[in-house]
């Protein structure tokens, strides 16, 4: 069974024209897929529709065979926001990560065990009592992921996970995500991160899916990327070996 299936899905804010129309795609359990496209292409709106925050304007989305219904919470779906401050709101790290399972009504011993496991997976053990506003940028990003992992979802939606991270914290994030068993749909302008984590890439622009295929084929297609406001990642750009100059097929 697919963990995610979109059937001619159209997304957008109520009362406004759709930003994306007629989307059809599937993701398998455990699959890591990159979602790329220019600013305003609709990546965040798509995430909000899959996560049941926005109602679909047409078509449907299914997670593990169940229809997504706006306003109905599904523990199989976890959304990690682009801005950590939009997600972290409890006084301490422990309380923030524990918020979801506690509101599910789980017994406190299970809450404690889940939180400990999620914090350990994200390299945050020992910071349980730290006020969330005293966490570093990288720690906040991993705290958001811990708050998603603690729900034991089948599908995680990550919106620009490496935004504003320094090199060290970016590498920690990549290592963390690479080791996850969950299906990951990662929206990012960090195309090197996408290339490293996602064997498959979906490119959206102009209200539709413009490409869906192997990451190296999609991201390495100079004409395709240029047509949709993207650049080929540096690691896929041919070099001539002299002074590290790039060989480009366009001016």
C-alpha cells in the first residue's frame, strides 16, 4: 500500500484560485522524495492540504489508504514547519515534545518513553529542561523533528528543513534524516541536501507537476531546471578540470 496517494488534487486557500491543480502522485512506505520548485509554486500549500490543515479544492489525498479530511488529525502524518518558532511553544523542550502524545491521552509512562526515544534520535538527550527559546537554531530544528517523531508517523512533511542552519547543523540534520525509516517528503531550495537524501524528486511550477523522476536526472537537466527558475546543483555541474571552471550548456 502507498503511504501517500494524490488523485487529481487541487490546492489553494479557500476563496482563491488554486495554486496547484490536477496533482497525481504516489509515495511508498519509507520512500524519501524531494519537492522542489520556485518560491510561490505551492509547496507549503500542498503540505498543508496533505496534513489536513487546508481543504482540497478538488480531487483527493490519501494517507495509508485513508482519505485526508481537513480538520481531522491523523497521527500517520507529521508536518515540520519552515519556521521552528511556529512549532515550538511550550516552556521546556520535554513539554514541547510531550505535547502531542499527552493530547492523544497516552499513559504517562508511554509518553515518557516516547519522548526519551525521540530526543535520543535527534541528539537532544540532556536538554529536556531547557527552555525552548534558549535552544540554538540547529537544536530548535531537531526539536521540531523530535516533536514529529514522537507521534510515530508513517509520513513526515518537512518544509525547508535546512533553512538558516550553519554547516555543522546542516550536516547533523542530513545525518538525522538519512537514518529515518519514515516516508519523507522534503520541500527545499537546498538542492544538494535534496540530492543527498532523496533518490526521487518532484518538480512543481506553474500550478502543476513538471517532472517526477530520479533525482540526478531531474536536478541535472539544465534546460528543465532553468525553465522553472532553478539551478543545477553544484555537484552535478560538469567541470573541465582547469581552475575548477564549470562547463555550462547555456549562457
